[in-house]
C-alpha cells in the first residue's frame, strides 16, 4: 500500500481497505449509501448489507428483484434504512434488525409500497416521516406512518436522478434530472416553485444542500459542479461553477511549481504526468456529494476564517476530491490507481460516510468492470499533510516586522533622510539665480525630527481618539480625528451623477486621496481629472498625456499625483498647481510602463515595465527660475530592478504606501502571482495558476487612517481576471480563501476595491450593476443599479462609508450613506458644502415621519430647499429634481 512522506519525515498511511466483498451480480452501478457510522450496499443483487466499523456485517433479506436505491434516515435514534427494487419499497429499523439477528431471528422490514417500476433515488425528509421516491420523471412523496402517497410531482423531461428536502424551508423539495436542469417544488401544495434552465450537455447526477451557506450544489456526468444560492432574495443566482478536470490540473500544477512531490519514490508524481499526457481529456463524473469539515494545516483563525473549514467530498469514477466551499479550490485529491493495494481502481458507484469532525473518513466503492465492493478508510490528516503546499520557510506579512537591512534597496530611503538637510524653498530659488553671492538669506531652522530613521512600528492605527479634545480644533489635518463609521448602513442609493465629458469617454482608473476629500480619475481622452468627494464644482484637469491614461495614484502626503498613459510616459503632477513636476520619458525604459505608484511612504516610485519592476528614487524641486525654465530640476534615479521568475510580462502591481511594508505583489501574463520581499531584495514566493486568465488587477487590503483593523487582515489581497471572477488570498498561507464570481465579467477587465473597514468588497460588472460582497460569503450582498454601461472601476472613500463608481461610457456615480447620523459624519469629516438645489418635490416613502425630522436632515446636508415636501415614511429617501431636469441627490434609509 502506498504511503506518503509527511513534512516531518515520518510516513503515515493515507488509505486502507477495511472491507472487501465480491457479489454474484455486477456491481457496476450498485446503489450505495452512508450515514454517520454505517454503510449500506446490495449483495448478490437482492440482499441488503449494512457495514459498520464497530459492528458485524448485517444482512437484510426481503427483496426479490435487484435493489436499485438505498438511503439512510436523518435521525440517529432510531436509525432507519430504506431500500427499493421493482417489487417493494421496504423500511428497515437498523437497531431492531441487528438485535433480532443477534437473537437468531430473521429481521423484517416494513413495506411502504410497490410501484412496480425501477426506483432511481430515495430520500428521507428531515424528520424521517416522509420519503421521496424517484421513478422515471416522476417524484412520489410517501408518508412513512400511513404508508400512503402524499403527492406526485411531475415536470421533468428526463429521469429524476437525485432529490433533497430543504432543511430550513418546510415542504420544499429540490430535484435534478437527466434533462440537465433542477426544479424547486412545494410538495405539500404539489406545485412547482422554480425551474432552472439547461445547465450542461450532460445529465445531472447528484445533489447536495449546504445548510450553513444556504446553497445548492449539483454535479453532472462530465465533471461539472454548479453552486446556486437558495436565499429568497437571490432568485437562485449561480454562485460558482467548477470544472473538476481543470481544478485537478491546477492543483497539481501548483504543487509542481512549489517543488512538492508526494511519494518518496516519486510514483505519485509520475503517475499524474502519465494521466496528463495520456488522458488529457478525461472527465470526472460526479457520483456522490457529501459534507466534510476539516481543520486545515496552518489555517488562519480570525474574523475571516473559522477553526474548521467547510468542505465537500466529491466522489468520482477514478478519484476522490475535497473541495473548499469558500474558495472553491481543491484541498486534496485521492486517485485510486495511485494506491496499488486497492481492489477497485475505477468505480461505478461511490459514497462517503458523513461522519462528524473526525481525523478519519470512510468511502465505499463498487467496481465498474467487476463484482467487487470495497470500503476504504481514509486518514484525513495524512492526506492533507502530504498534499499541502510547502511554506516559504518563514511567514510573510505585509506589515514590516523588522528593521531595514543595509543590503536592502529600501535602505536608500533611510540614508537619504539621514543625510538630508532641511532648507527653505525660497533660499534655493535665490541661490539658483545668484550663485556667486556669498550671503545666504532666510536661514530659519526648522524643528527637529526630520533626520530620524523610520521605525517598523510607526504605523499604529489610533483607537483611543478623543473627539472632544481641545487640541483637535487646532489641528491642521482635522479629518484624522474622525474614525470610519463601521456600524453605519451600507451604501445603496444613488444620490448624484456627473458626466466627466461632453462626449462618451471611458474612465480607466479611480483613486481617492488619503483624506477622502478628492477623487482622481484617468480618462481615455488623455486627461486626468480631480473631483472633490461630492462630485460638485468644476474638476481640476491635468493635461499632457498623448494617449489614454492607465493609472492615477496619490502620494501619501497628497501633494503629488502620479499618472501613466499609453504614450509610454510616467508623469508626476503637483496636485494643487495642476502642473507637471516630473516626467519619465518613453526612452527611459525598454518597454512601456504597465503600472506605477508611490511606495514606502513616498520614498520611491514603484513601476513595472515588461517582465520586471523597477524602484526609482526621485526628487521634486518646485523652485522657479524664469531664466532657465527649460532646465528641469526634478530628477529620478533607478536604484533597483528585479524580473519575474517565469520571465513573463507584468500585468499588475501592488504595494502598500500608507505604512512601511517590504512586500510587493506582482501578477504575470503567465497567470502567476509572485511575492517579492524588498528587505531581502529577492522573490519570496510564487503562486501558480491564480486564474484561468492573466490577472488584470491586484488589490490589497490597505485599510484607512479613519478605521482600525486587525493586523492580520492586512495580509489579505484580491485578484481578478476577465471571465474568472475575483479571488481572496492570504499572504501568510499563499492560499485562496474565498472566491467571488456571482457577477458577470466575461469581456472587459472590471475593477475591484476593498472597503476601508476590510469587511466588504465592491466590483464592477458588465450587466450595469456594481456588486458588493461580504468577506464571509461567496454570494453577493446586494447589487447597485442605475447605471448606463459596464462599470469599469470602483473605489471606496477612505473617510466616509460611500462608494465611487465609473462607467466605460461616460459617468461617475457617487453612492451615499443611508442614515442621518452617517450623513452628518460624512459632511463634517469631508468638510465640503453641497450646492443649493431647487426642488420641486421631495418624497420620503415607507411610513410616516414628522416634518421636523425631514427639515433636520436637510439642514445637516446644508442644502437650501425650495418647493413642496411630501412625507411618507421613515426610510429617509430623498428624491430631488433640479431645474435642469436632473436627479442629483438620494439618501437611503
């Protein structure tokens, strides 16, 4: 029997064949069933066997025809078993049958009915008082006590292959069929609630309901899995689609990239290579589905994860898979033919014992080309430890935990600060014009503290802010004294819409300034615009690019704005003067700049060009010399370059600039994400097969100065690719921890964004909706409607709980907060005043509120109102119409 070598060098058995029996009849598609501690299977066609690891084999006789369906009840006491053939449907009490067998008596079951047709599937209700029987394209629900038919459900065009009772909705039944669709029934009323479209070209074989996430999982004969949301407000929305063959290839590719070999003699590795070359088009039909709770090795504990991970057993003809229901990634695979001691290598039927959280699991298989039926015992701990990804030797984290090494390229920033001598700007201006003058004017000495080296602990979010402090009123950056309101309502309603140009023009990038008061956006018409956060007034325009603007980025001190364009230039602008202060020409780099940003608290400019990224040390000089205007005084110098390990071009780049961090994340055209540690000056890890297509954006959880997060939360980052949804990764484990693909994104690269609190993720979509997800669920929280085209970019305001969105075709939409209190915080923290609005009518719906409350809200918004007011409810939803006929302001409940 094969064994794998664990990380500590010890060998541990992964799978053991606990029981083997050979039937006189073919076991190709024998019906199999498992409960928490029992397995049931037919022997010799019409004898029913019950196997348990702690009891002797129990044989039940009563059928005269071939047994075609078997199922265990959901209640442990008494444990019931139902079997069906073309002659009878028999109900067995397992405990009573075992007692009669010990007494030497023949156990007997209760005959529920005789349908005289082939039964394909049986399923008990949650209380075991009803049994769903699938015969052809018809579903009959039988009453166990009265032994009568309660209802017959018809509607499928093919044979019904699986059926399940909904745990949280009484009288609801879900079925799948060979007609490649699923249907939702009310079996008490005998009515059809919902019918899906055709999902695939192959029959649907199995069905499972995930009660915790309220999701439906169904699998087909070609190895496809679909996960649908069963929540009432989602209308059976498809959460994810999984291809087992591709997932299996990705699983082994990542392990191969990490240099992980399973077996000591490399048999496991070579066997997979043979499969990949000889059976490239092989599929994995979904023969069984079962719940699986795992404690994954090195799994993080915190707000985004639990001690035990909810997974799914998937039984197929040649392998067993463990699928993570959060990330929809494979945690482990067990290919039968890799273990030569097993008697069954190709299964016709499969079932997994649904035991509670345990280090072991049992699986029962029937041979596809023989008469053997085997029960396997699987050591989950050994299986997971043998196939887990090897670590990097140390735990990676975004927050800098140590001092900068002298050999690090980041050391240039510290040396510069140590050697810098503060000087007055006016002194430089005079000195540059009159170099031969011996006098020095304006020699006022600035305060100390500018020459101190940065410390790793300088980023510490303030949690004990005193809002009533007298000093806060004198603080220049008064916005920092207000925290991000975490308990406020979510941004849902459109309150303002602004066209960025007179003609349709795409908005390619968005970014808020650190104080949340300004929003920069790059356009396809060569311009960069800076709005205030309310999208009111005339935006500041930055003109100079000869092509579409690809990137805009604010500096940490909000003095500079960086932009890159398709003209292969990088430009740094003065945010206040709207003038160019630094230019990186196309001839400076061998290939165009794909991404750029400020890095290490504005000490460097980080950019990617071709297959490498570059670190630039820069100096911006705002001195004015009317005589030598042509001579640039700002300068830059490349101090470090590093190429991707695979040699592919960089498609996306991300690093934190709000606090000291040594980590840089890069995505390549070869669908990899590579992690670089600039303190060590080398690559730290490579994640292969991140998406099915190249990643077009990496988004880190950078937080905000207005809110506080757990330190471990900063290790989370998002990746997105066209046609492959959004994935959430943990830098410490280099694993995908959740997957979001409930939004349509098949053609255009839509952007994603973290909320400052780290609890939400927003993304654009092609159906003219913006989708908002919670980090703890793969189903979207809600959709934001009211758009006119595909949403290309999204951005959360770091100072107020709101979302900014831009469209491919023309618009930027500001989505405001819901409650009066939150709006008051937004107004006071952002510090802007709304323009006067002439209103013809204002409607507040859903209920009755007093006019005093309405006027109070309008005063909080600083909006002079004229017109009539109609009060209809406490939802505080304002619809205002200006004189030019545009809707401008909404306030949600």
